[in-house]
C-alpha cells in the first residue's frame, strides 16, 4: 500500500484484540485518522469483519499474543509489509469469572496472566526491536490497563494482578524507551459502553459483595483519549490516563 504522490506516508499501527470491544472501535478510529492498522486477534473471522468495516487501511492478521512464536510471526509480517511500526496498542485481554481467591483454579490464573501480561510483554519486546532500528527511529506504545490497575473488584484476583503488573510494565517500558525515542503510556478505563461492560448496567458485584447496577459511558470518549495520546509528538507522553463513568464506584470501590 503506497501513499499518493506528494502525500505523507501513512503511519503504521498495531491493535491487539482488535476483533471486538475497545480494540475494534479504536482500530476503526485509527484507520479513519490516517493510519494503516494491523488488526491482531485469535478469531480471524471477527478481524475480517472489522477490516471490511474499516476499509483497505485495515489488515487482519490472526495471532495469539500469549504465544511467543505467534507474536514473532506477527511482527515479521509487519516488518516485511511495512518496514516499521509507529503505534502499538496493547489491548488484548481477558478476565476470570468472579471466584473467591482460594477457589481460583491455576489454569484460569495462568490464562489471564498469559494473555493480559505476557502478551503485552511479548508485543512490547517485539515492538522495541523494530522501533529501535527503523528510520525515523522510535514509536509509541499504549497499554490498556484498567481502573483495576489501582483499585480491585472483589473475586477478580487474576485480572487485578495482571493489571497492576501492566502498570509496572508501562513504567519500565517508558524508562527503557527513552534512549530510543519510544514513548509508552497507559489508559485505565472504567465502564466504557462496550458489549463486555453492558451487564454492569444490570448489576455487578460490589466491594461489600452486594449486586448493584453501575453507570457506563460512551466508548467514543475512550477513542478520543487514545487518539490524543497517539497524536502527541514523541517528545511528549501521557504516562497514565483514567477515563471512567463519573458516577461509578471506584475510589474505595464505594
């Protein structure tokens, strides 16, 4: 895909977990904003549906971010096709069902940690290798954290631990990226109006173990926030941003 004569080349973005939810709407917004967007995820049919909606700027690639070989193959395709990567949105994630800590099976713990944390690390590592060597050098990484990165929900120990660890990954990445013009920031989202969050409006588990409905907000505000973060010059960075429903229980979860 080549730019028209005299036009600036399109920047290249990678969105993981791009087949649904926040990943889908962010990928479509980036395509509208002038990026060529690589859509990564485990379900190719969903990615292809997003690509049809987003047009020729969207490139679907099946990948499992929790698997090293799959991530390496994904980034090899990006390097071969485009020669660079300007933006990585580490969005792919999953959660365990609400379970008391002492009853959580190890396989559920591992599944959440491998997708949410190991997947983000593997993609960040691969992005570093490409961004350090490309010309112009550098790029931006945005991690999808969660309000659970600072304030947990009950019975969500694996998800909470993965998102607390994401905060550490963000800080370490921002630090190690300095010499190479690689900026890294994190967006923590609370109750954005996606199908995943829709049941919260009907009722979800609270800190006192009661079930109460929670407000949600339009996901377009998440899109606006990420476009702002992505659009900054590499000399500036939003290290952390929280975008949430104003009236959701968050501070102290009460």
